[in-house]
C-alpha cells in the first residue's frame, strides 16, 4: 500500500475564505454564528446561522452564475485554492488519472428553493431551464472536473453529515491502492435557504438563540446546549501518493493514515455508541495505531443532546483510561454545522492543528454536561501541543459514520 500525502488545501467557510484565515479565526475563538437579516428570515422561529463572507460575483461572470448554485460556487473556489497550493502542473496523463471525490448532503438548495417558489408561491408554470443542472447533487463535482479538464473518476457521495469525510476516505483508498497518483477530495454545502431552514426547524434539532449573545448559540458538550446551528462552506484537499509528491518537491501539509466507515442501523436520526466506536476502532486499525498514540480528536460535536453524549460514550469505549487524557474539541461551536461539507472542513482544521501544534477550542463551554466529562479544550486554543496523530469524526443522520486518521509530518 502507498502512503498518502495531503499536498493542497482549500477552504471557503464561515470565518475565512482560505485555510490560513479560517484556521486563525478558530484559534482566536471567533464565532461566525450570527442572526440572519434577510427579509425571508422573518418566517423562521430560529434565525441564527453561520454564513461565509463569500461573494460569487467576485469569482464568476453573470453568465457563469446562471449555471452555478451557491454550493458549486463554493466548491469551485475551494478546489482552485487546493490545486494552487499543491502547485500541480497538469499533463494529459495526470488529468486522465486524477479523480474528483466530493460530498454534499443537500446539493443545490437555493436552486431547489427557487424552483418551488416559482411554481407554488408565484403560480408560474415556467422555471429556469438550467434548474436540473444546477440543483443536482453531482453538479459541484462535475464543474470541478470541467474547470480543470480532469477525466478520471468523478464521484459524489451523499450520506448527510458524513458525506465529505467519506469522499476523502474513498479518495484515500484509491490513492493508497496505487490506482492513481492524485485525487481532489472534499465537500460543499449551501443550505441557508428558507425551505431548508424551515425543514430543519421542523425537525426540532436547531439551537435556540442565546439571549445574551447570538454568536454563542452553539454549545457542544455544555449542559445548556440546545441544538446545532447550520452553516455553509466548502473544503477540498489534494491527496497525492507520497513518492509522487516527493519527486516534484511538493509541500506536504500532513498524511492521512487511516479511515473507518460503519453504519449504525439503529435509528434514522439517533446516534449509536456502538457504531461510532467501531468507526473509531477501524480508523485506528487501518492507521496501525493504538488509542494511546492519539493526541487530539476533532469531534463531530454538533451541540445536540443526543450526539454529544453518545460521541463522548464512544470515545470512552474505544480509548478507555486514555479518553481522559486526549484533548477533544468541536469547532462547530464557531463555524456551525456545515452538513455534507463538515468532514472535509474539519479535516483541514485537524491537519492545521497538527501542523501548527495548536488545538482549536470548543467555544461556549462554560458549564459542562456531567455526561460529557472529557477534555474538550474549553474556550481557548492550546499552543505548543506536540501531537503526532489525530482523528476527525463525522457522524450522520442515516447512521453512516466516518473517521479519518491524520499524521503530522
């Protein structure tokens, strides 16, 4: 099996429009969660969300924007960043062998919303001719392939909140096997529309707005947590066979060394300690590592009552006594839950934490839940942490669990 290096990073997310800006925002403990002020948000019971400071018009022409849902815009910019940071010089051979592996839970939410509004609210029988092409889940990945003339496999994964973690894991398997020297992998989500937010509101899983500070509304592992806060964003990484990267003197941001994938089959929304624990175990096994080797866990940490307690239980089951010693944090407290993009965004957070020896905090953790009694790096980042191996977890509605293991180089 081949070693797999990460040689390119790209992020557009709440808190930053490139990896360094985004990570610096997290380390500083700045929350990007705020009250949405759009006119349509008056119809929402909960108006808080995490929006990326991203203007598609700065990157695309008016003609291009007619073909691109916001989710594709975010993905294309993140992919462009990742390719630029990897310094890839494309040839016909590398284009033919490079695949695109992208995850999204909801696809073109804005396009879908607009189409339904045109039909049902406005009573029109005509919707935009490109509606199918902009709304389909594989649009973002397809546009990345078209933009860079990549003729290898182009696959989209949709497993709710674990979508992009699985996209990265499956790309890792391909590069690790020697099937291809390069892969672009990640995810994108742009769910901040009236229809999507109302649907999540109906599910009763969204956080209530903190009465004193809207930016403090997401409180993973805290006793007073009230739910998740939705966000938008995209992240793409370049995965590269180790010797291929060395031969071209590429900068290596880290190494992916393990991947665990399981399905709970317990309940469509309620998480399972057993399923999450097996995913953690499998990631460690494929990394040929023991729990004591892990120095940091970037948790799924949504801020819902069920997730945080179950995730804590899964970590305890796998790590035993070491669970009290390994730092765990949820950066969703600052950038919100990016659904299908969360796994890829948080992978980059984990890689940069290893690279900079700085662990980002779990914000808003003032009074911990007694059931959540691990070291969650509360409220302030930790610098000077000599961590070699970290895990990042993504757990989803539908029960699909994915864990990636990353190594500092």
